[in-house]
């Protein structure tokens, strides 16, 4: 048994490679008990591989992983009843009915949650007799979450928990995850929704190219003092060397990151004067802005600064 002061999840120097590609490259992070922790990163950053290693589906090629103080591979028999896993896809037999799958999983646990309550909360009560293969993507996601939590786990891993869900159902899932945390469950999630991470997470780990690049609460990560942002979106692709050229026009105290062919993010002590300089730079370089906005840093800004990529990429 792990003490309440020890981490629920510990990853130390994890390396997972596929051929010459290191999906996870010496990653180290921890997850405190009774929290919601989000692991963010662009596609291919190593998030899913890391979670699958913590869940015992992959054996670390190098490094150390512990969940509730146990080795997910060597101690799998002892660990599995104490964790819940929501996969991105699958997890249920193709022909089984949704209600049957939940009842089967509940029968494997000593003190499962009430199935009727779960079905009602997640909008599954009307599809209980529908075969899994006939469920929509959003319903499969909801069933996957119900399957992960029905056994009252101590730790739950949820990979993209609200993908394909409409906004109303997404908020219901958020409330359910917050209730689980309130009941002492540790939640580890990946998500492509910045709003989801900001709303739910006590701690956020940002990884890129299999390495940890930042950790902190949403407030800690977005705290920037006098730092503000300017978003520049244009009608046609920027000329070559646009970030370097704009940075030279604004000064060394300003950071410029090109998000894609049509957008730039300017970060630093940005004010009306900086906005005017950006406008002049556009005029001098025959760049036609579609929008030019000044605001404060948010989690998406921080993510772009650290990775140079959108969360969906």
C-alpha cells in the first residue's frame, strides 16, 4: 500500500523507442494523489505511449515506472483492480451490448458503482441494449469512461476523455471527473482541449518530442507579470524569415513564434506601441493582416511558446 504522501504515479527516465525514433526520451514526471493531472503535447509527443506504459500495456525499454508504488508489469495482478483505464478507442467486445459490458465489468469488482446512476449521468441509459459496434464515437467514449470508473479505482487514466462529445456532455464528464477527485480518486488525462485542461487540472505536464518541457498549475504556467500577447493572422503566407524580421523590428525583449503559414504569436511587454510597430512591419513587408489582437497569455499561448506547435499537430 502507498502512503497518502507518496506520488500516485512516478515516471523516472522513461525511454520508449520504435526503431530509430524515440517516442519517449528520458521522461520524468510525477502525479500527486487525489489530483487531476493533465499531460499535454502535440500529436506524436509521447503522451499515449507514456500512459500505456503506466497502465502496464508496454514495458519500459529504459527507466522506471511506478503506479501506487507498484510496477505495472511485475505487479500487474495486484495493480489492475486498483486502476481504471479509458482508452482512445476500443475496450469493449464488438457485439456486446453497452449495458451488458458495464454489468460484466461491475461483476468483477467487490464494490462497484451503481450502473443505473452511471448510465443516467453519461447519457447511456437509452443505448444499453445497443451493440457496441453500432454506437456513435461519442457514445463509445462515454461507455469507455463508465467502464473505467465502474470499479471505483484509486487511479484512473483517461486518454482524450471528451473527444467527439457535444459541449453539454463534455461538461457532464468534467463534473464527473471533478467529483471523482473529490472522492479521493487520482485522475491522469490527456486532452486536445485547452479549456478542458485549464478547467480540470491541478497540475499540467507539457511534453514535446518525448521530453518534459514544463510543469505547473494553470496559474503558474500562464503567470507572465507584464507579459502580453499579440496574435497576428494574415490572408496569405508570411514571407520567408518573417519571425526573425518582426523580432528585429520589435526588439530583443519580444518573442515571436510562427504558429503556421498564416499566424504569428508575439509575446513580451506588448502594448499599443508594440501593436503599432507590428502594423508598420506588416505595411513595410506587404503583409495583409486578417486580424491583429492584443491580450494576456493563456495556456494555449504558453503551449505554443514551448513547443512551437498547435496542440492538434
